[in-house]
C-alpha cells in the first residue's frame, strides 16, 4: 500500500488525479478500522491531515461551509447554535477520542447508511462541495448517496467542504442504540423545521440502503402546517409517513419491524419538540 | 459490620487498608506492559488458520502456497504436533490442530510463523483446505434429548447430566412455572490472547503468557510438545483481564510448536475478531422451572430442567453443570427438589468458564421465579425472599449444611431500607437513550427489582484445590525485606496487593516485593472461582507464619531482626494451603458436601425504561454483600462494581449472536459492553460475618455480584413495563414490539 501525503489542497487534487485508486484519510476513524479489520485494502492512502485549509469553516451566503477536516468536536463546540441538528448528531458519534478525530466529510466518504451526520445533512438540505483538477461540483446531499457505502464522487474527486444552511427553525436529531453511548445507530432520524417557508426537512439513517429523506412526510406536514398547537393526529401521521419511507433490514443490531416502529416514534417525538420550540419562540 | 462507599483513602499497611495497586496508574496511563507488548529481537509472528465452518470434514490441506511466501519460516498442521494431539481441562478432547474434521467455526487448523504479522496472516490465508461441509448440530435441547442427532463429540452429545433429588412432595397450593433463556455472554476482556514462546538451549521452551493458571497450562502443553514438564517453563506476562476466558489454552501450544520448529522466539497476538473465536464463552441456557409454595409463600418444592450448551468441546462444562445443579434453587430453604441439569455438545462455539460459572444462569431463572411467586402470593419481592431465605444451619439442595454465617434475610432487609434515588433530571445523560436523544421524558417509566445470588467459592466436588507460597525475609540495603513468590495469576483482580498486605500483617515488615509468577514455585491453582484471596492468601499467610516462627526463635536471644538476617542469612519457607475437603455429588441424587464456601450478594436495581422504544437507563444499583473480612476496601469495592457491571451487561446488551453455528457479531462494534453512561453509581453495604474455616474469616468476593445484578435489573424492567421478559439480554424489540402488541 502506498502512502501519499498532501500538504496543500492543490497538491491533494493532483495526487488524487494521479492516483484515483487512493483512499483519502482524514481522522482515520473509519478508514483505519476497515484496514485493520482487513475489510478491503486500498492500493494507496491519501493523507489529508496536513492540508490546513480543510480545517476551517466559514459563513457563505446563509450557509456554513464546513471544511473537510473540521472535527465533530469542533462542530459541537463552535456550530451548535447555527447547526443544532448536525451538532446533536455529532454529539452521538463514538467516544470523545473519536469525535476529536472524525469528520463529517469522512462520514460522507464512507457513505455508510448508519453514519450519524447523514440525517441532519438531509434534513437541512446540505450540499457537498466536490473538487478535482477539473473543477468544482456542488452535489445536493440527497444525490450524494448512491448505494450501501457508495457515493456520487468521481474517482479523481475529493470532498472539499460541506455547505449546511444555517438553521431556519428548530432542528432535532434522535438515534436508537442499544446502549447509552458509543454505539452505532440501529436507526436514526433528523428533522429541520423552516419556520419562514413553513416546510420541514427530514433525514432517515440506518433504515434503508442509503440515508434518505421521508418526502411524503415532508409534503404532508407542509400541507397540514399547524396554526397553533401541534395536533397529535398530525404528529402521529407524520411519524407513520416517516416510517413508511424506510426500507430496513433485519440484522444483528435490530429487526426491521423494530426499526420501522422506532422511526415512527422518533419522528413523532422530534416533531413535537421542534414544534414546542417553535411556539416558544426558539427556546427548547 | 458494614462500611459505606466513598471513604477517604487509608494510608497504612497490612490487611484492611486500601493499598493502591502498582499496575493501576500504569494501566490508566497506557504504560502497563501487557502480554501483547512482549518483544524480542529476531522474533517471528504466529498466525492461525481457522475453520470458516461450524462442522465439516477436512478432505485435504495444502500448505505449499503459504510456504512459498517470502518471510515465512514454518507452516504446521496436526501432523506436526510433536506429542499428544489432544488437550483439555477436564477431558483431553480438543485437538491442538484440527484432525480430519472441524467441529466449530474458528477451530484452529494450521499455523504460520513469519517475520511480520501481516505476512503470517496473508500466508495463512493461502493455505488450501478442502472441506466437505456437514449439517451443524446447533440445537442443544435436541442434542441432549434426541438420540437420532449424530454425535458431535466422541463422548456423544451429553457432557454431563446431574440430577438433584430431595423429598417426594411436588404438589402445592400455589404453583408458578416459567421458561427462561440466557444468551451467550462473552468475557470481553480487553487484552486479547497473546504471548511469546522462546526456544531454550536445553530443547525446552520458555513461555511468557497471559493466563489464569500457569501450572494447568504447563500440564496440558508439555505432553503435546512431547517434553517433560520441567522443560516447559511458564512466566506470567501482563494480563488484560480474564473472567474465565483464559482458563482454557489458546495459543500456548501453537506458539511453542512454532518456536521449537524454527528455533526462534514466536509471538502471537490475536486481533479482536479472532479473540472472539480464541476463547470459550458463557454457556447459553434454556431453563424450565416450576415453584410450588403454600399460601404464605413458603416454598414446598422446586422442579427445574436446565440445559447448558457447551459447544464443540468439553472445556469446564462438567463443573458448570455441577454448579447449576447444586445451586439451582438458590439460597432458599426448599424441602423438595427435582432438578435435572444437562450440559451438551453441539457445533456452536465452545463454552466454559466465565465469572459466576453455571450459577449465573440458574440465578436468573430462580430469581425470576421468586418474583412470579411473590405476585401469585400477593407478597412483595423482598418479603417472599425473606420468608424462604437460608441462614446458618439451612440445607442446600445437595443436603449440605450451611455451617457458616448466611444472614440473607438481614441482608435483604438492609437493602430494602436503603433510600431510593429521586426522579431523574431531564439531562439527556440521565435518560434512556442517553445523548442520542430518543426521549425528553416521553414514555419513561420507573421500575424497581431485586435479585439474590449464592455462589460457591473455590473449586468444588472433591477437587484437590490448593495453592503454594514461598516467603523469604532477607536484608536489602540493610533493611529487612520480604519476597513473596507464588504462581498465582494477577489478572486485574488485585491479588498482588492482597499478598503484600498479608505478608505485611503476619511479618510486621512493610517492605514487600511480589516476585513475578512462574512455574519455578508450586501451583497456586486458578485465578477463578473467587478463590485466590482464600487459597493463595492462605498459603502466603501460612508461609509468612512459618518464617515468623523461625525469626522469633532466632531473635529470642535478644538480637535484632536486622542483626539476625545479617548473621544467619535469608530465612525462607514454602507452604501449601488447602481449603476444607469437598466431595462429589451423588450422580443420581446430587447429594453431597460438594462446596467448601458459599457467598451471598443481594442487589436492588432501579431503572427507567422508555417503554415505547424499549431503551433502558439503569438509574441505581444497590448491593449488600457479605465478604467475611475486608482485606483491601478499595479493591473490594472495585470487584463488586465490576461484577455488577458484568451482570448489567448480561441483563441488557451482552450477547454473542449465533446462527447456524456461526457468530454474527465478533467485534466490539456489535458485541456491546456497558459504558460509564450505562453503569450507574452504586450504594454498597459490605458485611463482615467471618467464615471460621477461611483465612481471616474472608469470603471470596469477585463472582457473587455478577449473579444477582442480572435478575435484579431484569425484574426492574419487568416492573416498569409489565412484560414477562423471560430472556436476557433484554432487547429493545422485546419491549417496544410487545408493548405495541
């Protein structure tokens, strides 16, 4: 296995163009585990940790542009006010050590359906900034996931950043695990209310071959936007539609029946919290 | 009689003090040298080829492709085993390397030594094995009772059937029945199997190894290497946890074979996944119980059928069956008993020793039954237990008289009187689901449950159970100094401190060095069955007293100790220590004084359950345990906390999932053990009712909490949900989908 190390972004792009078979590595919390478990061995590793520009985030036209090297710990510490859904999800990733190393871009690169950051990215309509020596592509996150552990990047592209809209209403993330910390999602759900547009974004994790939105649930709520308090029947129906959008399997972490049920409960509850926060003028 | 937790650190010497263990800080800071850290220049790395099938004929093995890999020094199969081809703790039925067939997934078939671990693994993958896959025998109840099932073992499919028969009255006014299941728990030690075998000039081998019992390893290794025992010398390397999983051999013979063949030191380190296939697990159990009582809740009889799946090889299954049978009704007075306990052979992963050893499975079932009985009689869980509790003078189901203090009723009352925790705050870390934020309080209901357990301490059923200690007093730097040498394995339980403190107490000398454990001193027996404080502690005490007697005689003429040691040289004594003799269980009635000591622990669990999602937060665990005598309070509390946590794991999450003989979750990603957010704070009350037969009156302490915490938590979850929940670990599905239905 070859080990390539880029010190600048331009160099990283050139290296990736020369070696499209190289797997980029940032925190290593996923890539290195796979290698250690001997599950697929890349021909080359492209180490991006020295690329300083990746470790920054900035505000760009209503979005937070999160560099591919920004860790979960920093998202929790620095962006929880503007990206609460993503910060909540980041808080559930692994252990403190993992959060100190792992990145959202790495989660996208791995494209595991169980990745914790996918539901809030879907719910808030994030955009993946992919770059190569040929230029930049902006990929809506909903188009990014193409299959189990597969994504829309071309072999010579790298993730430069993720653009996540600053919250336009309450956001929540909820995840089922069979212990109370350090656990991979049995299933998960993210919700983002847009108070101005009266729309809702959703994201389902670990309950289909890819992370996905619950489009019908989103349309239902937008069409039945409550005038005052949230009608429990609306919340229940919203939960059912979220569950109906999932296509889970039975595996060692849980049964498909449980996943469907749990998604309905999480969707109903998170909508309740979000609505409550909306009615309270933004206070949870 | 009892101490509270959170006391300030004691600083004195000798027993009763919280001396800090020398390995503690090193382990926390990552500087402790584990067996996996062993290193010699020029050493080779071993790798093992394992069977992917739970049951298959091996039609051929071609090691040629592996031998061609540059860097490979040796590739060995069963044909290369120099001596006996089989080993085992109780029956020598496990092949060193598979011969013509494999009986479980992960069974070792061939070995590779290479100059790099990666090379060794790659080469092992190149060995060509032609299998003829057979249908695996995976249902232990069928294996036990259906004679048409083909035999997995040369012994058939039954390891042991142990009945217990007392009395003849099996009718009662109140009868409750239940069927219970315990999943396959793993010891999940953090330091995987590892060690270093160094070929010696005399043709023997020096083995540095993480194990629980050096001498029983030596006894099994030497015949397979065709070497006399004195040419197989073992030294304990840093052990990263054991819990029973290091009682059986793993890579000991393999590393020695490769070292002898290549003439080079050979190191093995299993990876995490391989570790799940490299050691035995806790027996999963299927149990059918019937309890009969009078209307006041006084037990009339207990009938039970207990099936324990031992997997492909015998390991310690016979003794596990003995424990499940002899302790199958728990610490209760039962005038009529009808138990059948079975251990089976199947093509499932081999099972053997794990903390609690057969008593854990039965405890979960009989305690679940006591709760059902309480409900049927209209009594509280505490009251039903108090009314039936054993005390000194009571009979066990085996007819053995409990001849030492056993104040179970008092322990239950003390537990019941402990204040209950208040409601949880809405901090996510205190709610079911934790920071994953599945609830802000919705669906959360509280439950309280109780569990009682009784565990035999030390080896039972007539085993010649002893330990050896060599104690030497000499001058070091003009100061009297004690050297304590035993072969007892420090596996993380704190035995080093116990030995130090006993020597300090008996000799009155603070400066004590514990010599590394090896086979140049007599056997210490196993670091299991909660026995080392008792047996090795007893041996260190006896040897210390013998040294003291000689020193007293030498100083009787008025010379100082320093003067005597300077003039006479070191004073050294070696002593063996045995506990009271035990006897086999009658094979037809189960009667007999099979245990030497019995220990009690009681738990109360308070849980919050999100009944809609089936997620659980254990809010508090309180325990009362009688240890006879506290040797090191800090270490003791750690043992009780740890044992309790392991019981929590069994109740709520720890299970090796096996389908068709194959393990589905051999990783710490999917085999979950409790984190600090899962294990709540504990209230402890530790009693000191001495056992006059044991050194200082002590009672083994490591296992009992593992028994009682599981049923207490299960009972609390039942109380919160109203569901019968007859299987552990309890899965979210079991609650959420049942509530839905």
